[in-house]
C-alpha cells in the first residue's frame, strides 16, 4: 500500500504540554499517550497510544476489569471518573480502593477523545 506511513501505536507529540519522563502519561489536545522518553515542556516527545500500561492512578478508587478509564490531566493520573476528563481506555485488572493502590493497569485504545 503506497499511502501507509506507520503502524500508529507510537506517535509524536510535537510540543509536550509539561515535562515528562518515560512511562508517564501525557495529554495534548484530545490525544493521550505514555511518554517513551524524557521531554521538557514544549519539546517533542514520542508517545505510545496503544498497549497495556501500569500508570499512576487515583488511589481512592476501586476498579473492576473492563471499566472505562479516564485521564485526569490536572492531577496527571488515571481515574474511573469521567467528569471533564478524556477517556483513554479500559482497566485490565482489578485495582483496590486504598491510598497504597496508586498504580492502575490500563489498555489504551489510541482513540482521541
């Protein structure tokens, strides 16, 4: 196919909205991804937009498998609460409601909100 460009599981954010390190979530516009490298604010960074990742999450929420997961950009963490947040995927595993449960496993859909 002559118009194929790339698989699309990794895309470039041309101007990081905030400083990130590898493995951190970031939102630019209505797109969400997991940073592949370190980037200062306003610099380019590659981000994975599809796949299963362990990401910082709101500790005081219980998740069940398959529920919709959103990105809380103000607090830079995953949440099960829709509110004004963008949907980024679905929970892959159960997450307990405890202050110590600050990592959630999510399958990113790659779809911009």
